[in-house]
C-alpha cells in the first residue's frame, strides 16, 4: 500500500512536469488520473501499453509489447528491450517501464540517450526528481515534496503539509 502511494505520487509528479504539446488536440492520454470520492487523486502504476511507437535510438517504427516476465518494453518481433521510445500521436517520450519522461533525457549522440541526472536520480530505494517548480525525494517508504513555499512529508501512514 505504501509503495503504491509513493509510486503514484512519483508518477503524478512526472505527469505534471510532462510537456503539453499544442499540436495534440486529442482528448486521449496515455496517463490515467482518477479522482476518488474523497477528492484525492489516484494515479495508475506506469505500465507498458502494447502499440505502435518509434524506437528513440533507431528512429524506426516498432510494435512494443511488455515482456511477459519483467514487464519492460520489448520489440514484438526481435524481443529486444527498448529503453526509450515515443508515441508519434501524443509525442510523449516513454521509459522502458511505461513511465512518461518528457524533458528528462540527455541525447548522448549516435542514438543513445540517458535519464538526465539533474532531473531524476535513481539509486536503489532512493529516487530524486527535480523539476523547474518542485523537488521530490523518496527513500524507501518516506517521501518529501517541495513545491514553491509548500513542503509535504509522507512517512508510514502520516502526511504533513507545511506552508
């Protein structure tokens, strides 16, 4: 339950920092955000959705499916994992686990990319995400969010908000 809450908040932060492209006039979205009866936002865990995408490293169209064992994105024909790919309809860039990572990549050249260490760092159970307007730190089951003048701390079953 705690990990699901933390993962949900990470995904929410990633979605909120994602680029909104003016060319995308569709009402559909790859990200699912639901509002519960209590008014709390619920975000689904990132998952790989089967479909036609473009492999970011090769520039070629691929049909992506989730690996039946690991759940990461793989090419349906070659069965080779795809680290980064993008949706040509929504123009979202997606990481191999299904997480949208718009504006979080560094182009290393020759079709190679990596997550921008200045924006997202993953080290075991610790995840740090930094955007233009907020910072998020997750360490195991503890999480801290700083956005503007507001600070939020989540530990176990308690949530503290400080303005």
